[in-house]
C-alpha cells in the first residue's frame, strides 16, 4: 500500500487546502482511482440495535457481540465507548470483529475517577479520541497511566468571547482548553488551576476533569461557532479515502482507508482533530508562506521513511491482523484477508528533529 502511494498507483493527491494565504499548515486529500466492494463494515455503520457492548468487569476488556451482521466489523483505534453507569473506554488499536461470535476487545479507561461496573452497557461515540489521547492510545509504549494522563485536563477556560489581538469572535477551543483565533491564529492559553484566580477573578467554573467524553463534548459544542470554517476543509470529496496534514515542520501525519465509505465514517471527526493546527499555524504579517509546490516532495519523503519502520503485530484473528509501526514515524496498519484496509502514520515527536 505504501508503494502504491509513493508511486501514485491507484492513488492520487488532491489540491492542498489552506485556511488563509498566510497559513503554514495545509490539508491534502488522498483520492483513490478505483476500488472494489468492501468485505467489512466499520462500527459506526452498524445500527445500535445490532451491536451490544458490555463491561467485562476488567478495565482492559469489553465484550462485544452483534446480531444480523453478515460481515466483519472494523473498530478504528481511538474509537470511544461511553459507559452507562461505568467508566468510558477507548480502543487502542485497529480491531476486526467476527460478527458470528462474541469478542473480547482490548480497551483503555478514559474516565479515571469513575468506578467500573461489570455487565453495564456502552454506547458508541461518533467522534474519535482527540489527537493527544489518540497518540497515547497508539504509542508503542502505551499503558493505562499514559492514557489517563492524556485524557485529563487540569485547566479552566477564562470567559473570553473575542480575540485580544484582532477582536474576532471566531474562536476555536482545543482539547487542552486553549482558545485559538480563526481570524489571526492568536493562541489564548487556558488558565491553569493554581493561577485561575490570579489571572481572572471571573474565571470559568466549568472545570475540565478526567472525563474524556464530557471534555470532548464541551469542546465540540464550543466549536460549533466555527463549523463554517471546518465545512470548507476537503474531507468528503468524490473518491476520497484519506487526508494528509502538513504543518510548518512538514508532514504531520496521514490517514487512509481502502474505500471512500470507510473514510466517510470518520472524515469529519478526523478533520476536527486537526482544526487547532489549521487555525494557529500562521506566517506572521505574510512575510513567509507555505510553498505549495514543495508539498508533493514532502509527502514522498514522509512515505519513504515509513518503509524502514519497525513492525509489531498487535492484533490478530483468523481473518485479520494489525501491526504497530515505530521509528522516525509511528502509526499502525490493518489488513483483512491479506488486503490493506487502513493506515495511520504520524511524525514521531521524539525524533522529529533527528
């Protein structure tokens, strides 16, 4: 699959999209020239009455069973299951489920202060985990403590309704509670817990805690004011199967599926995951600009690094297998019946300058 992307065999890259002419970030859609019928579904396409997710009583396992589903079901890494009377969980690797039998799915808790309740049920969230949490979930050194640390936010958002630099009211909230101005890229940091009263007598009482689902929902509700901007990001083009995200350092990461229908199930959530990068990456007074003509070379260089990554099998059953990738880049890819299904690749922040 990497070879096909590198050689542009059956894949092509669409026109780069930037928020403004001064943006140092860009989104490049990945398009597929031809594709065959899918032999699977993604979990978000299965109706709620056909899938049952139950707490096993173990923090790292969920019981999942399906009814009247005739194809394997793919659960993307970062998929969130909201607990009903038990702690919410998130999936740490791409997983294929056999629809004919009950499966035990490996998960991580994303609500540390909530107790566990065996046999409680879960609902599937439409949004995937934010970047910070997803990176912890898919890290080669992942563990429960790291996932908890990524999910928690010990900050307050001061009651700011406009940008202090340009006075725009088009503000975007990141998962870390910072506000980013869509108008000029200015970042308004969240107020830390210990300094909230010193910095703002009227600091918001809406404290973000360790509940990933609640934190993510509050962020998305706040960001409805910039939905117009997000709707312009190329996420659902004809035959689109993925996207490449670039920032001022080069390619930040990419994600690609084998079929447009699979990509479409996640596209809006994935784009929202990078909205703060798109908004804050600016050149400053237009003195510099992202050189669009260099983007194809940057993508090719990024993909070239992937060919030398270490590969470790992290999930396997009779039909499928998922491998974790590590090295200068990190990520994972999943196969079903020896066919490529899904790839996530990101820059490894530890080695970005090496």
